[in-house]
C-alpha cells in the first residue's frame, strides 16, 4: 500500500469514526501495545496525531505515515486493507 493510500484511508477514518485501535511493535516484531484504543485527533500531510488514555491521563502521540508501511504501527481497522 502506498503512502497516499494510507493517508486517504486514515483521513476517511478521521472523518467517519475517529475512535480506532492500534498495535505498536518493537523492532523484532514483539507487540508493545495490542488493540490499544486511541482517538484520531488531527491529520496532517506528513503525520497524524492520536490520543490515548494511559492511567487515566490523556497523552497525545504523533505518528508518521511511514510507520504503517514499515509495520511499526498497525491500525486494526485498516488491518485487512494493508
């Protein structure tokens, strides 16, 4: 999947239902976070921001689209599309 396709799909999620789930992997493929609920806060040309609630405290994270191509980050709602 190309970066442009990923951007388009994330923008579609942002506009339709910004409550998504992500998986975060460390370099050797082990899952650091699995099916973590997050809120898509903002979508920009080169990055997007998600907000998670860790220990009751909201935290904002910035993610590059390329992290989805390298499979460091996986959006569960797009898993079948990748």
